[in-house]
C-alpha cells in the first residue's frame, strides 16, 4: 500500500480536516483517505458488474438461459488465424 506525505498544509485546513473527521467518526488519516478515494473514484463511474446485471434484466436473461448456452457451447480451443 502506498504512503503519501502532505507538506505545507495550512493550520486552518488541518483543523477543518480534524472537524470533518470527527463528524464522520473516524481519524484524520481515515478522513483523508476517504476524501482522496471520493476524488479519484467518482460515484457516477461505470461498474462492469452493474452494467452486466442491467443487460440481463433488460433482455430478461435468467440463470437457466446461461446454463443452456454453456451446455451447447463449443469448448474446443479456437484455431489460430493464418495469414498467408
């Protein structure tokens, strides 16, 4: 896990950070992690699992459908392409 040092943080910002951390019942360090995570991983990001679930719901795909596809699927390795 990476470590980060923040230099030259104003006393005002440090106090505000401690107040915010107390409001969320966590340490100042945990609050800084939460702030950084929220900044680099916005809530509106695309999540693959969510997209796949929505596709399944949109087309009414059930587990039985997936099992049926798995039974008839060709499991042999694909032949490599030939460029001649």
